[in-house]
RNA sequence: GGGCAAGUGGUGGAAUGGCAUACACGAAGGACUUAAAAUCCUUUGGCCGAAAGGCUAUGUGGGUUCGACUCCCACCUUGCCCACCA
């Protein structure tokens, strides 16, 4: 009796077909039932699934199938994040149409997903490159424009010279393009932005409601949004009718501000140096700085560069004249683009002041070295202390001074208490073909005109020549480019920018709820029923961008009145990476293992089991080829068990206690396993759930049953049935087959047989059966384990003390010594301190 | 530089204040076999010992506790994320 490869593959295909034909996993709104929305991050359709997908989707599938057996109305959809650069790259390389290439990949991908036996409702499948999908991207964009959330702005943007496109800050990693690793440069362009900053406060505040998210994801988002409280201070410029507003979170140090620094791009700079001897040098400096990409400019390793502008500002609190500089370490797009420099209490200012020989003054005293002088300072003093040299504020604690000076300046009219955010508006324009066209038209007469809703979608033209050169291919496509102005009818030009693909993935979970709806973005009743997502599962790499954008869209839809909740995802699980030989498995490293090869040899069930058993879901997983073999061995044992030892017997009303201690123990282990597996799945500890099923199997194997012992066979059958049901979410194909085998042994008529094991009820356990009559109590002397005792459960302390102290082994250690303490933890442990 | 996570046998891992090393993988030995595969059985942290048993071990060093892999402090290493944010 062997669960052979041929048999595995035949059985897996058979059940996959059955699930599909019978639509076992089709989800329909049912107000009578509690719903469960299980969602995994949809894949980019590269064609082949990799081990990361297998892990992600297997975790989700266990939860979806488990919840189904628990009686929930489960929605478990799948789709494809199908726009993006790889399709264009493929087009360039192989001279194919990106659309054809993508849909080809999707077909392949779907086959691979089906081969894994995932419980998707395929009727809800979608691809973001479907017209029916991206039409609604355009619709959302128009709504955002209506509400003032989509706007165009000329700005210096990160530009990848190789891809010839702009990149969001988030797509620039270590000064390089996140995809092609080319060095990013700065370029001035007219670009579309989404005003995500409008939702800063809500995006920050509502993080506190996400108690079922990993704390670190919440922290990362908090830091990314980056709220800081401070004061906008007004420095007037000597000899000019100008003011410099600086933002600081440290108003307590204002009396130590010995110079002011503007960002090189600050609009005031050119006015201040115009016609002065400094002008030429400053212009040259700015040109030099602006050529350097932003990320390189702010990378801490580089020496801070700057220039004196030749003029002075007035410190508003003491009237002191301080020099005005420009420097590359001050950024135009944070705060006000200008800072007051307090070199004694800010490390960046300290280094810059040392380098350029600028004045310093201590205004916060270190309580440890109260007499320290500027000359003695090796670095800025950034810790707490008492204010000195600070006029009326001398002597007070600097924490207190932050409040007081802010208040005081506000009263004096020299400053305003303010809040600044780190989060920037979201640059959405891409100079690419394979994305959602931004639905706008440029007319010489009417300006920038939105495409009317009834003309959506603005379709992507097909049969486009993609060369990878000369910017967006849409610029070279007259049929697309030339259009009549919707407003005046005169010849006009279409916007050729497409949307960043993060737009597409910011709302797909809503579309799944009514994926075939064509008159509306979604059906509000269905969304009201299915949303929010109960469990979202995906990689940690999306902790900031995708999750933040999805939260933003949800809040925007609520503003539109389309939704009545604030947050899209209740629980979030971020699964760990799959490693091979200690490194992340990736194509570029060439250390991938193809899931297909594993399936061809062992089947999907073994692969699923193996990847769940190898590590807890959040941890990194070190791939080990041998481990699949171990999973298969276990399945093979279960297979053999059912075939050789499941003999149906009628009477189930058998009491284990009448059959002796072995049967009682068998029943206890069965009940305990049900409890343990249930709790472990609920808390996503699949590895220990599986190990307890292995323990159950080991016990079943040892529980002997004679050929004619029908009563013990009843006990055995209970365990075998529990085993198959508990295992079903993990290894669905084999369990379906085994259930059929068991129904066959019972000779159940066809109409009473289960449609699918996934539609059966999850086993229940009996708390009473978990009780043990005797328990193992271990005895320690001075914390060291010395003896073990079998005791009646819940024995009183006196009795335990008597037994333990009489034991010769214990006597060996306590005889003749004073017993100072006797600690008894019921049913567990005794510790004698001598 | 900052933040977060992790560090336990040959390997993946288990135990979240109470028997450290569950469950597997691997390895060794045995049974079955002409033989091999598969399967089954036994052993398997280290050291000492013939055995009984003892000692020792959860990155390092301290601390709290009757008792610490678990809690606290400091440090080391690795990984991930952020990084001139005023």
C-alpha cells in the first residue's frame, strides 16, 4: 500500500477538477451566515509561481478552508497585478505585444495556481490590465481630480535615465532605480500627483485601531508618515523686505541659533544674492548640487557642503544678526526648506559649523559637565538639560522650555506652533505604455480637460512598437494621441502618462466583492457584506507602500460615501522570505527551486505540508529538498493507515473507559489534538499544528486493535476520522480521497456522500476527555531536577509533600538539612529549598 | 547613525516563568530481501562512566526569582527596514 507519484497526481487532478466543476468554493452573499474574507496579495503574472507564492497562498488556503469547515461563508478570490514594466521589457526583448504576453503569462499562472489546489472562487478572477478593471482606475482618478486630490505640478523628479521614466521616492533605493539599479538623476517635469497628504492625520490616527497588525508594520507606517510638532519661526533678513520661515522641533534651542541655512532650491536664494559678488558662486553651487540625486545628496557619508550668501538674518528672540547660508543638507521638500542652525545641540549643524568655522553658543547645560565650553565639545550635546544663555528662560528644564518658548513666540508674533509631516504627495505619472492611461486631454483652447465619464475607458492602443527608447511609446502613436477636445471639439492631445501600478493594487480587494459588476465600480451591498478583509496575507516588503496606499483609497472612498468603514484590512500576516543556502531565493541569485518540479515528484499536498511545517509563517524559511520527502512519508503513513485499518463498524456508542486505559488514552489524545490543531490554526501556528497531527498518528499506530475487537475499532475509527478532517485544510486532495474511501467502507449511498471534505464540519473536542487521573509531578531540590512521581491529579500539598520527602532519591539530597521552603505547583512540580 | 526582529543539537525547529531539545530531517545499527528501494524497530546535545548515575549546555556577561531559553540591564553577531526629516 503505497501513495505513489502516479496515484498522487491522478488524485490531485481528479479533485481539482471536481472542485472546479462543482464550484465548491463559489462565494455568495448570505446574510444568515457570518462571512470570512481571506485575501492574499495578488501576484504579478510573470508566468511561473515561485516558492514565495506557494508559501503565501498555502498559508491563506489553510485559513480559508478551515474557516469554511467552521461554518463561515468564505470569500477567497485571486487575480493578477498585471500592468507594469516586465511586460514592456519582454516586448522589447522578444518583439511581442505586452498585452498578449501578459495574458499568456496569466494563463500559465492560473494553471500553476490550480495545480496547488487552492480554494479560490474563480468566478471572481480579475486582472488589472482588463479594460473592465482599469476603466475604474480612470474613474477613481477623475473623482480624485474632482475633489482636488489629483493635480499636476512641475517639479524636480527622480528620473531613471535607463527606463526613461520618473520614479516615486519610494522607488529609489540607495540612489538607484528599484528595478534596473541605474543611478537616478533629478529632472524637471510636469507630473500628476495624488494628494495623499490630505489624509496624513487619518492615516496616522487610525493606525492605533489596527490591533491585529504586526506592531512593526504599524511602526514603519508611523515613521513613514512622520508627524513632528514644532514652531515655524520668523527671521527677518537685514537690508531686505523679506522673511525666512524656519521650522524647528527644538524651539528650546532658539537662543543658540548662530546661523540660518536655506535649501539650495529655496526661492529666496536668488533674490538675496542677485547683483552681489556671491551671485556667480552661488549659482554654480546650486547647479552642482541639483545634479546630484536626492538620495545621494542626503546619504550621511558625504561631507556637508555649503556657501555663505553674504547677508544676515535677525534672530527674532534676541535681535542678533546671524549669517545666512545655503547647504546641501537642507531639503526643500521638508518643513519650510530653511533651518535655524544650533551647532551646539544638533550634530549635523555641529559638523557643518566646525567645517566652515561658524560661531557656536551653548544654551543647554549638561548636568554632568556644567562648566563645559564650546571649545571642549567633541560633538553636539543633544540630551536633556537646563537652559543657559537664554534670557528669561535661563534655569528651566529644556523639555519644559520647548512648550514655553513655543507659546511665548506665538504670543510675541515671532513664531507659530506648527506640525509638519514627512509624507509627501504621491507622484503617480509614469512615462510608460503598459499601465492605465491617465484620462485627460490637453486642448489649446480649454486647457487640461478631464475625459467625460461616459467616454471611459480610455483604451490602451494595441500593436504599439515598443523600443525602450524615446520615452513613452504612446507619444509615437497618433491614433491615441490625437483626439477631439470633449469641451470644444477642436483637435487636442491626450495625456500620454500612465498610472503607477501601485494605483491598481490599492483597491482590487473591493472589486473582488462584485468582480463582474459593469455599471459601477462595485456593488455597495456586496461590498458592505464582504468587507472588511478579515485576514490579509503577504510579504513584509509591502509594509509601507501598498498598505498605505490601500488605506488611503479606502478613506477616499469613504469620503465619496461609497464605504462606511475607515480601514480595509482587519488582520494582517506578513510571511517570511523563502531562503536557499542562507540567501533569499531569487532568479538573479540563481538559487530558485521550481515548485513545479516538486509537484511533479511529490504532488501539491506534500509541498503544501512541507512549506507549512518547516517554519512559523512569519519567520524566514530555509528551503531543504529533503524535507518534502519527510512530508510525503507522513502522508504515505496516513494513506496506509486509512486503507489498512479503517474498518467501518456500526455502533458508535462505545465508552472508552469500559475498554481500558489504552482506549482512554487514545480518546484523550484525539480530543487533545483537535483542541491543539484548532487553537494553532487560529493563531497561524501551522508548524506545531502539523507536529501534533504527527503525534496523533504515532499514537494511532501504536493503539492495537484485534481483527474481531469491534469496540476498540470504534475508538480507532474516531481518531482516524479526526485525523483526516483535521488534516484536510493542509493537504486537501489526499483527504478528499481518503474521506471517499471511508464513505465507501461505510457503504454510504451516493446521495448521502459529502460534496467535498471542505464542506464538512470541523471536529469538536470534549473538555472532559482531556482530564487525566494521574499526572507526572517532577521534584527539584534547590532548582535541580532529582525525581519524578506519578500522582493522582489535583493531589493536595500535604500528601505530595509526604510522598516526595519519603523518596530515597530526594532523601539523598535533603537528609540532615533544614528545609527552608517547599514549593508546590499543582500537577506540575515540587521544589525543595534546603 | 536610528528602529525592529532573531540567536536553542549535525539541520529545520519546539517549549513565553516550572521535565530544555517536542515534531521532523539527517546519521548510525538492526529486521525483512538473493540484492536494492520502500517499510518497520532501536539509538542519536556534549562530557565522565561497564552500568546505575553524575556533571554540563539555549550568542556573551551581569541581575531578578525557590526556579530563567523565557523577565530586566549591558554587550556581541546576523537579518530586515529606515536613514542629513530640522
